[in-house]
């Protein structure tokens, strides 16, 4: 009992769950401007908005542990009051495949939608790694045309350029999953359809995926006998004979800035494999379409080392990477890496309907993009301008002050009455904390003469840094003007115009 | 094993969890326009945006069961991987009080924020009752001034009127919690500070809150001995003597359209109670300020029967109600009731800091508002216009078609290449499903003459309803024009201009 009582009197610590954060005006306003631009690009391309709910059934997300009724890790799952497992969505693709299956008779075919919204992942949080973050997805479901894949690349380019990035600031790397399949067919590996074959191929895919981290030598070891890392851990290799491993390595190295040449090399490597040839032909069509749309290899290249995780992709895959570096505060170089990615996934809808439905699209993550654009000074980092603050000099005149506030609002200018407690210095401190451009002052002097004083707070701050003679300053108040009451709005507008210049 | 195997092969049913829903373009676009307008009103009033995360610690939400470590019902709660209980937010006020406590030294004082976003409640779903819905909150934390309360009323009026409602379509009812406290003091009830007193007063508050449902007679019974309802259930009463109950009934009935007169009556009823007098005086200031801002009793009235649930309010409470009725499809009258509400809550921050912080604000719920505005035909219910569809007449010319699409996009006109599979009829069916205004057609005839055909799809639909001679129609194609390729964009623009008129 005493324990319970103690608990009741304990104050609660105000804190946000691990890996989560609060966003304030200074972060929300520039982010929303950015999202608005992204949305506009998606809409120009004919994608329409979709908003699925935050919670989904765990089986819909494909997130039950294999052969079990327990949800997999990595998601925020709970049991609903009817005992069914539900989870917060961890991406926007699984909900899309659910929507397409659920409403398929009512949706246009192809179905082209975008969705911008938060997703939640129960992963280890870290600096810059949050458990709730925004994704901006666009997808075309119901088209097997490589034109849809080429469009994904062009939308990624268009979006990044709309945000201010230029050719050379980024590169889109494209690969096709079918080609590695073809290469592995060509070297005589067992088919994907047997458990043995699938496992073997996955090992090779994993090895290729480590190119960034381990370099070519590391991948070569993993394709062969295996690899001993610095910590002494040994990873078993795929056990390919040297000749076969060499072909895979040629495949990995086949990327360069001449898309046609890449296709030629890949064609040679896939030999007679039908799947591999299909993959190369798709890339050839994508190349042609991109060229006709004006997207040359300074923006989109073919790079067979791109794997895009081990997930559900079945054809072309895409990755957008920022290529520039900036110096951080300590003078160290900093790069930003991948900011968007996607690919073709023809199997996701099949889980529901049993029928394969071709689909392709990509997802743009905004957190790294925001960091990169801020580092390039292409995003506003200034605190947003606060409202005009009408100060309270005489508490009996609240009604008059409110009328003044209303005049500003009617003119479309954000304004408010100071609602706190405190004299003039405290009111100025408040206006300062809000980054208000202007404070309005009316005491009995002003009211008697039907006048009002307007204080330009930015000019005031600038001047006060320069002044040497404080008394002189106070006497002259260079940043303050007194005008007739009916000129209050127009005179204030003049000051605001100077701010926005 | 066989059971598991069977499970693996079972198709997953595409469905959304109970009480949740998907929103498509036709719902999202008008809703977002509406939210944009609401946001603009809040910003004009000096509120700045805040975005808290979807998940909060359960103790922060104040949602542990009394004297227990188990979360209360009504919320979607789960244990994080560190065993701590977290929950999806069920409103935007608890997160605000957390934010104010957590960052209090860094925030402007008063802190004026708005937050628009979904909240989640694990309640019984029903028609029009969802478990995820949007709230639009604005609050001023750190001001005890009745001017802040008056402003809440004016923001509610402004918001509803910005959305198209007029005086007479809605009414804001205002009460003050302190007044009932004063009335109960005046009739000699035990103080709130004793367990006995608090319980007794809560019973009376609950009785008053049932006025809508039970009428005056029902409330009177609940204030006295108790009440037997039609189903035979008996509810114990508050046991007030007839004289005391009569005073409470006078209090309930004191509302009318003359705010000053209401204040006078209430002043008489609270007698010598200090708290009651405070409450009346606050209403008097609110009345004055509202009058000076032009909000007369055709928009804001004082109504002592407004209780606003039994929650955390400590002073003025507000409720916005739509007053008009519409006829539904069956010809039955339908009203919409409360669409917004709020009040003053001076105790919420205290849970964290131990110090009382004055706060006031309101929350606008958009679902009923949308239903009401749609019923009044003040909200667009037409499906949103789809993109211009460039049809594919010759698959070898995909590059040329993409260039045409690019011309539209460059001119700021949403457009897309038909990416599906199928001939002309299927492409027209697609354009129709997307509510596209225009289809672009270019076959070898057109390309040979450097021309393009533009099909006005709405005009086509209108004309095809009128036609009697189908062959004549097909020959003349009155809704289709063929123009030089370099006039494609400008000619299409002319058709689009007709659409937006």
C-alpha cells in the first residue's frame, strides 16, 4: 500500500519513447514545403494520392515469424481486443499491395498512386536513425511495361531536381534482378525453384550485396571458399569454382557510364539464359526510353552491383545516391549516400489473390535529403517568422487591442495579442522568442492621438548591435515609428515586405 | 507439419483492421483542402505547428489503470523491446502537455501551437465511428487571461466560417466549470478536496451532463433520489434536498441568448462562493471581449448545461454545434451535433512538473464537419480530375509518346503515358476510370503529318448521351480535334479551361 501511495505522488517524467522525436515549426515548415514539391511532381506524373491506415493486420504485412503465430521483430505489433495481431505499418508497399488486392475490381488498371506518410520500425535507434520516419512512395501497379520502370527513374530525377539538386549532385543506378539470375543459370547453378538452389543463390546475392562494405576482394572470397574478417569471424562462402566466381565478378564489374555498352557486356555474360536475356532486353528498352526523354548517363547509369536488399524485387531495381560531399563543422568530409530506391515487384499482390500482378515504383526517404539540402544551403534553416505581436500596455483596453489584432488578420497577416503575464520587457522577450517581425505598441498617449507605434524588431536587433551610446538609442528609437491608427496595417506591411526581400 | 504446410499455402485475405479505412483521392483531396484552410486560420491567429510522434509512453498519456501497471482500455498499447508500455496517442492534448513540460525552458511563454493529425482509439467501431481519425487542435499554454478563452471561441467561429458555414449554421456554447462548483458551494455541499465531497460533486456533474439525453425531469430525478429508466435499471441519485436540487436546476436553465443576463443570473446563484464568482467574472470578461471583436450571441452563447465530459477542464468550456438539419436520401431529417470543443485545463502540465500551468484551447474534429459540408453541398464531391492520358497506338513509338507526355508536364499539366496492356477501347476505359479530361491520340497518320488528335472526354461523354445516330457520331467525332503537334499543349489547355469553369 505504501508503495502504491508513493507511486501516485511521483511526478511523471516528460519524455518521448526511445527513437522518437518531436518536430517544431522550424523543422515542420521547410519539410512541408519540400513534401509539397514532391507531391506536385508525383501529381504531374499522374499519380493520385492514397492514404491507408497506420495499423494493418500482421499477416497482411507478411510479418509473422516463419511457421508461427508470433509477429516478427522490427515492427510495433499488438493484439487487438479481438485477439488478432495488428501492427503499425513499417512501409507503404505492403499496404499498397493489400489495397490493390482488396479493391481490384474498382480501381483503374493500371493503378497509379502515391502515398506520403510516416512508417514505424522497431529497430535500434541511433543518431539520425528514428523509429518513425516519412516515406514518399509512388508506384504503378498493373503494368509490366519497361516504360513504367523508365518512368520511375525519371520521376526520381525530376523530384531531386525540383528540390534544387542538379545533374552531378546525384546518380540513379539501375540493375535488373533477372540478369544475375541469368548469369547464375549460365554458370550452371541449380534453379531457384529447389530449396537447395534458392539457398545457394541467396548466398551469392548476399555476397554481391556486400560489395560496398567489403570491396571486390571480399566479395570474391565470399563467392569462393569463404572469408575471415578482422574480428576473426568466418563467413562460409558460396563455394563457386574459380571460373564461375570470375563470371560473377565480371557481372559485378560490368557497370560503367555507357549504358549501351553495359547491356552488351551483360548480354554476353547471361549466355543462353532466357531470364537473363529478358533482363538485358528490359534494360535496353529502359535505356532507349530514358534517352528519348533526355535522361543520359550523367543522371541514370546501369550498375549490376546494385542489389537493393534481399527483398521482394523481381526485375529492374533502382537506387538514387547523392554524390557530393560537404564538410561538417569539424572539417570532415561527409557524404549522404542513398536517398531513394525501388524496383519491380511482381509477386507482392500474389500473396492475396494468387495471381501475379506486375508492379514497379520507388520510395524517397526525406530525412537524409533534408540533411543534404541543409548542408548545401538549399533549404531554409532560418527560424520561421512569428506573428505580429500586439502588446498590452493597458489591461483595460484588451477589447481595443483585440480589434487591432483582428485588422491584421483580416488583411491576411498572422497576428496575436500578447496573452501572457508581464510588462513590456517580457512582451518584447516573447516577440523575440517567436521571431516576430513587428510589435505593435499603443498606450494612452497613442490612443489619445488615435495613433499607434510600430516596432521593427529585426531592424531593432540589427541596430542594437551597432549602437555605442545606449541613451541616445533609447531616445531616438530608430526602429520604431508612430503612425495614425488607420495606417497601422499598411505601414506594418511595408516592414514585412522588407523581411521577405 | 501438415497443418503448417497448409497454412503456408493459404492465401491471405486483404482487409483492414476493424474500425480502420483507406482513403482514396476523391476523399483525400477535398479533405486536404479543408485542412489547409483550417491550418491557415490557426496560423493567422499566431499558432505555430507542432508534430509529436504517434507513440507515447503510457504514463505520459495518463492511461495506466488506477493503482496498476496495466494500460487502461481504449488505447492501442504495446510493450516496447525494453518492456516499457507505449501507446498510440489517443488525443493531441496529452502530448502537448508532455512537450510543454519537457522543453519548458526553450519554448516561448505563452506557447501557442496547433497540431493536425490522426489519433487512435481502441473503441467500439460503428457507422461513421472509426478508430483512427483526424483532430485539429490549437492551444495557448501559459496564459490565464480570459482573453485566451475568448480567442478560442473566435478561432472556432472563424474556422467554421472559413469552411463556408454562416452565422446561424452553428452556435458556440460556453460555460465555466467554476460556476457549478460555486453553486454547489452555495448550497453547502462538502468541498471537492475530500474524497466524499469529490464523489458527491461528480455524481451531480454526471447528472447535469445527461440533460441532452434525459431532459430536465430526468436530471431532476438524478439530483434527488434517483431514476428508474425504461429498461428497469435504477440509477442512484445525488440525494440533494428539493431546495438544493432546485438551485442546480435553475443553474442549468440559466442559459439564453443574452450573455449579460445569463451572467447576472449566475452571479445570483453562486452567492458568496469565491470560485463561483471568479467563474462568473471570467464569463463577463469573455462576453466583453467577444462583443468588442464582433461576436454577438448569434454566434456565441453562455449555456450552463454544457459540461464537456468529465475530464480535465478547470475553467471555461466550449462546444461548437451545427444547428442546421438536412434531409438524408430517405427524406429523414439529419443533424450533425458537436463538431468542436475544448476548454481551460490548468492541471495537465502539473502531472509532470508539479506546477500548475494555465492552458486553454480546442479541438476540431473533421469527420462530422465533412459529412455536414457535403450535405450542404459546400464541399466538392465530384471525383478529382485525372491526368491527360497519352494513348499508345504504336508500341514502337513509346519514346515519342513519352516526349509528348513530357511536354504537358513541363507546362504544369498532369499527364501520363498509358502503361497498361490493351488496345484503344481499354485505354479509353482507363482514362474514364481516372476521370481524365483529355486523351491524346497519335497513330501513323498523325505522325506522318506532324499532327496529334485531342479527345475531349467530358464533351464526348455529354454528346454520347445525346446522340441518336451512332454511325454519324463515329464519323464526325465532334469531341475530337486534330491539330499540329506544336499546338498540342495550347489546344489541350483550352479544353482544360472549359473544365475548370
